[in-house]
């Protein structure tokens, strides 16, 4: 097949969408399909082409304030490029309705004689008061564009949101993991880990308070390791210092280094209020690292082994007690079965791209 993929950014940029697109695109190319990725590229004015692992990549200039929104520059030329590539494509797969780059591409390709697949990564709303306000209008605009497209979601709960807010039925295909990740063994050391965007809604400060209770009440000596970047970083540092919790706060790590660090975590926790399907949880599950996730989105992992789903409405002492009891028994369970990216790519071909 000739597959055209549109994404707000692409490797070596780090992020959940970037990683998913790279993982699937390279496997589709390895299977013999012709794969072209059009990706936004900030801090540049000139489009450029390259080929990495048999995937053709067209990097288009964007304006991305704070690493978000991804507004395409030279819009007329961008639209001409898309329409030209569509003449050679069997399917166009557009990732993330949270990015202007992707939604503009969706608008440009609608009405063309090509199968259109949309993976929204939809959370139901924005994550700040301004973003929540903008989503009132953006949702209505995106709703008109998604109609008649094949909609793919990465979780059951995201599919329910899409049906509720867009009146569209979605095909659920969960994300995979690298094949070698499933072969790693969990070898815990004394730290709790979080990796991802550092935003207020991720509740890393709540996690820090729970770690403090675990250490003081139960005699543990846990460090908190945090990897990522985002607008809440400086505020989080002040919170961590005021709590007196031992911590390490670093940037995103190279993938293999990150996964190996993850394999030594006593616990991986993501207490975020809104997610679609965080890859970090998938990888922790695949290794067998005990995981704590928050409702409601955490219910996507219901039934996974070594996984505790908590409610953030509970007070911190109750949460800490539940997590402590979970940590004591988690090692007695088998680790979860998590699909690989090869398996996910086959599902894309069979359920999303086939006419």
C-alpha cells in the first residue's frame, strides 16, 4: 500500500504521538509498504526531505509556542504539497486533533478520492482554563471534519468520548511496545518514577506528597525520579524542595536508557487527570513494573496485572496506604501481556487501511 501519515512532529522530537507514529511507520515500511510521513518542524523556515529506516519524511515549518498547537507556515504551499501526495496515496492517516497542523491537513484532504483515517488522541477537553475555552469552538470545528472518516482510538474510554462528543464510532487498537521491552526483567531499586510532560494536570506534586507519606509512615527510603519538560517544571521544583523529598528531575532520556531506568523503578505512577493511552504505562506493564494510575482514564488498564487504579478524590493518607499495600503484593502477580508494535501494525492494516 501507499500510506501517507500526517503528524504534528516526528522523531527525533520526543513525545507520545511522535513515538507512536515512528513505531508504526517503520514497521509498515519494513513489511514492504510505501510510507511517507509529513511532520511539523519548529524553528525552521524551509521544508526538507529525508529518509530514515525506509520511511520518507517531509518536515514542514511550523510555529509551535511552548511546544504546542503546531501552526503550519506557508499554508498555501503546504496544501499544494498535500494534494500532490494524495494522488499517489491509498490511505492518509492523520494523527492528533489537538494540533492545528493535523486538523488543517484534515481539512485540506477532505473530499479527495482517498481513504482517510483519523487518530484523535482526544481527552475530552483542554488542560488549562484558556484551552478548555478554546475547545468549545475547536471541538465543533473538528467535528465537521471527522465525519465520514475512519476514526481510530487507542483506548476504549477514548472511543466512548469520541462517540459522546462527535457521534462517531471508533475502532479501538491499543498501542504496542518494542519487542525487546517484553523480555526485560523488573529489578527494583528504591525509587518511584514518573516520565512525561510536566503540567499541573499530571499531578506530579501529588505523587511527591504520597512518596513523602510512604517514607515517613512506613519507613521506606524512596527517591522520586522525574523525567520530562513542561510549563509546570519550576513550580514543581519549589514544591519538591518545600516537601523535603529526595528527588531527581531531568529531561526526557534517550529511549533505551529511559526503559532501562524504568525497569529498576520500585513503582511507576501517573496520577494525571486526563490521558488517552499513555505509552509509559504500557511499557511499565510489559516489563512488570508495578503501576499506579488514576481514574477515570486509568480504567483503560483494568484487568492488567501489577496495576493499581486509584481515585484522586481520596485523601492523601488513604491513597498512600492503598499504594503501600499494593507494593507489598504486586510482585506476587504475573506481569501483564502487552501487544508489540508489530502486532499493532498488522491491526492497522487489517482494520483501518483495508477498504
